[in-house]
């Protein structure tokens, strides 16, 4: 037995000594693999809990009410714009007075209105972009791919047998 064997003993004691050194080292520097595994387990648990929350969807009265409110801004904007044209034709003097009044609205307020409308429609677009389904044609409608070189090789191997 060599000098190291005399100092540290058998292979079992050497591995025990190595494990003890690893345990002491992990006190000062955490094990990166164990840290990643724990983070992954926490992520999986959070995702399962989040999925369980939406497993049984039962929209109540409040949910239907809020969904209805979410559908109102676009029709209001569209019909409101058409209403302005009708108002301008019916009462041009009153319409002109109100448009002059809009000229007195401070510019930061216009920026705020633009940001609100932009974020509203941008968030809706982002939502529909994230939740869109990728449509793939059914398998039976896909054309069969032919490979002439493969067919020629298969024919030549059949003739050899």
C-alpha cells in the first residue's frame, strides 16, 4: 500500500473523506446542480398550481360583465367617430365650437390619451398574438413525398435478392 493509503486508509475511508470535504465546501459555496434542480422543482410546482387554478373554468356573472365591458371600446370608438360626422352635418356651429374647445386641451393630456388607447389596443393584439393556434393541415391531406433515388435503390436491392 502506498503512502496515501497509509495516511487515509482504505478506499471506503477515502471516499468518505471526499464526501466530507464536499459537504464542508457546500457550506461556503452552494452546489450549483442542486440549486438548479431545486429551482426547476419550484418552477414545476408553480406551473402545476397555476394550471390547477384554471382547470375548471366557470365564468360567473362578474366575469361575463367584465368580458362585456372589454368588448365595448372598439364599437364606441367606431360609432362615436361616425356620430361626429353626423353631428357636424346636423349642427355645424355647435360642432365647430366643440372642436375649438378641443384646441384648448393641453398637449400632455393628448399624449396620455394616446398612450391609454395605444396600450389598450396593443395589449389586446399581444394577447391574441400569444394565444393564437398554429393551424396544420390534417395528415391525410399532406402530399406524399417521393424520393426517386430511394425508390431506385429499393428496386435494385429487390432485384439482387
